[in-house]
C-alpha cells in the first residue's frame, strides 16, 4: 500500500493527535477565555508527555519552537527541550516491511550484517547499525510509516494553533514561521534529497579537518531509507568537565561546521540538536543528520554581514539596508531601534575583540530579558512579520549558543568571525554556491 499523503492517513493522524493533546489544549483555552488560573509548569509537563508518545513531525516542531526566542513561555520551553531524539523504536516486523519495500525481498543479502535492534530512534525514523558488503560499518536510517500523511495533518493542526496564538498576541505574525517549517519538514521526508545534502556538506567542508561528514551509500538507499558510513563519537556534553582546551576545541569545531557553509556557500544546517553531532577524541566533531538544510540567496548572507558592521560602527543607514534586504516591510526608525536591541544581543559575542564566553551578561536570563523587552516594544507598533529565513537562522544561532554555554567555552569570537568573513564578496559566494549545488544536483532548491 502506498504511504504517500492520503486522506485516510491524515484522518488517522488527526484522531491520534487529537486524543493526545485535546485535554491539555482545552485547559489552556479555558484559562485564556475564563481567566482560570492553572499551573503553567504542570501544564507544560502534560504537553511534553503527550507529544513524547507521538512519532512524527509534531515532536520535531515542538523542539524547533522551543529554540525560537519568546514564542513560548519559559515553563513550556523547558519541557519541550526534553523531547530529545530518544523515542522508543519500532520492532523487527516494521523493519522487514520497510526494507523489503525499499530494496526488495532479498534486501538482507545487500549487507554483510544488519542489527535487528535499532540503536537510535527519532521523530521521523530510526537507525540500525549494519556492515556493508565491502566491510564498512554503516548506519541505516529507516523512515517510519505514514510520515507524509502525518506531516500534512500536523502542519494543519499547527496552523490552527498559530491562528489562536495570533488572536491574543499580535506582536509577531507566525504566518511565515509556519510556511518555513512546512517546507523544511516536507524536505526532511525525502532521504534522496538528504543524501544530496550530505554530499554537498562533504564538498563544502572538505578542507575542514575539525568536521567529519558521513558518506552516503546510494546503492542501498532510497527515498525512505538512507545508508551512510558510521562515524564513531561520544555525546558532546560528556565534555562539560573536560579541560578548557578541549572544550574550546569542540566549540570552535562546531562554529566552523555551521558557519563555513553559511558564509562561504550560503547554506546552513538548521537543526543543531544534540543528537545530530558527536565528539571525537581529537576535539573534532561528527555532523550526522542532513535532513534540515537551508539554502539562502547570497544577498541574504551579505545582509547578515552588513548588519554586523552596522552595529559595530553605529551605521544606521547600513542597518536599514540590511533589514530591507531581508524583506522587512513597513519599518520606521523606532521599529528599527527595537530590532537592533535583539540584533545587538545576538551579535554581542562578535562585537568585542576579546576572549569571552558566548554570553557574558547573566546567560539565559539576560537573553530572555532582552527578548521580553523587544516583544513588548513590538506590540506598541502593531507587530512585524519576520522573514521566513529567520526561523532556521535563529534556531542555529540559539542552538549553538546553548552548546557553547554548556561547554563554557572561552574564545575570541570576534577574531574567529573576522577570519571567516575576510574578503567576503557576494558575487564570489554566488559563484561558489552555484558550483557546489550543481555538483550534487541541488540547484532547483536555490
């Protein structure tokens, strides 16, 4: 039976999601409409438990929303960050069905060895260790059934949630956030595209000894099965008590892994989730998952650098140019001043030429304070619609910032950033990007 998006599949998903979250949603709406007081922390815990039992995109969307500043109250963010990629795996009967559907009835003969038990389970699929016929250790990522229907059903539910959110808080229009999440989630279901993303990253990071990218095995991969070389490593946060030298090495490796592709090719990895990378003994890292990749127009990247220099040199005209390049509309001087408050917080570690931790001013509490102030100010002006590209930009910046904070890394971020953007030219980036995308047949996604 086909597992493409179907009415029946969506209907089953609506029923499952509705059963899981209707009670907690009703409690929240009751609190809003009738002024009933309830325990936010307990309510957030109930949502986390409800979503944690569901495979599929809702869990991933919850993780993404927990990293976007000031979209959710702190109690909810804290619980949603617990939705790690450790959902219980599906059993051997499912694995045999999926592998037969993707590689044919003789699929087991395509491997020297294939482990029956999954070594990792996530929101959209699970991973099994195996050995290829030429003796290499490999990882096989298998997509769960009916994920296309689940994505469409969950995105429709999310749109409803956003419309309710918009009724009582008009400071930020979430319409573009929904559009961006929709496009990225649909892409994540296409493992053939993820294999191309992996090849793209092997190209872009070929000169970076501090980052390792697996090699996809295309002869034993398909749209819902992705096989790749196995990369050995340990959880990054196992190094929180390591020497400052090792913690700094890991932080610099993470910085290069995310921002060499962005500033040199206009491409960013949009999912800095702890399950998507691991640490090697030499301080380098493995980057493991490539389902959520964002390709930006070169001018967008140029505006990121323009805003940095606008803040560094107090150049208001350049800041206006950056915001307009990104597509902000209807901005006046006061609104630009408010947006600059958030920009100054995000860029703060890059603006001072000194060794420092990623957040010098009271860490997360300071960031939450800045976000709350910006949020309140935007309400006065009737709100803004953030460009959709900012969903993954914010997620990457805040997700990486969280990792750097956990590692307590002490680095001259200013110098590292300047080394990365030295000689930046939009036309050079455009040519480099076009060549890299052509090499792996990804030009259609520009």
